[in-house]
C-alpha cells in the first residue's frame, strides 16, 4: 500500500507539474522528486520483502494493510508539508514580505 500511495501521489504531482504548473517559482518539480524518491524506496523494499516471503507476500493480513496505508498517507502528507514550507520560505508572490 505504501508503494501504491506514493506512486499515485508522484503521478498526480508530475501531471500537475507537467501540464499546468511548470513555473519554477512554485517548486513542484521538487515535490515530484520527493515522491518519486519515496516510490523508488518502497519499490526496493517490496522487492526485498517479496524475495523473503515469496507467495505470502501476496496474502497480507488486514492489520498489515491498514498499517501500510497509514504509513503511505503519512509519507504523502509529510512531502506536502515539506513542500509548503519550501514555498513559504521562498515566498514566490511576495505575500509574506508585504505582511511585515
């Protein structure tokens, strides 16, 4: 589930970056790279787990699936939080500077 959630997030953000917001001031490319890096990490984890468990890999317990889904959502949310901090620090529209 972690791999699935991060790949969906990576594909979504990549499509947004490519088709709509490819302006560098919003740093969406950085968010894409964070999600693709997380997806690659989970892919390597899945390969090693499959090598260890063989057929049992495809029959996870319900509790394990819920834990994996929660971990995947936490990773996706953490990526958005890091990206938001980066955008707020760079202040592309000058909103923070006008408030001071």
